[in-house]
C-alpha cells in the first residue's frame, strides 16, 4: 500500500510529464534523479 508521500511523488512526476509534453518516463526519471543528486551535493557543500 502506498503512503501519502508516494502519491505526492507520483503526482509530481505526472505533472512533470505533462509539462514536458509527454517526454518518455526514462528521461523524466533520469532528470529527476539528476536533480536529487545535485541537491544532495549542494546540501553537503552547505553543511561543510
């Protein structure tokens, strides 16, 4: 069973898919993961 955060994530990814003119899911997931990695790196720099 999915929790609230999973539904929010799927909603966000669905919105990105609509805004990107129905780009392939592989491209959307790849870009999302890249963004998360970048945010993580910036957070580590800020905490250092």
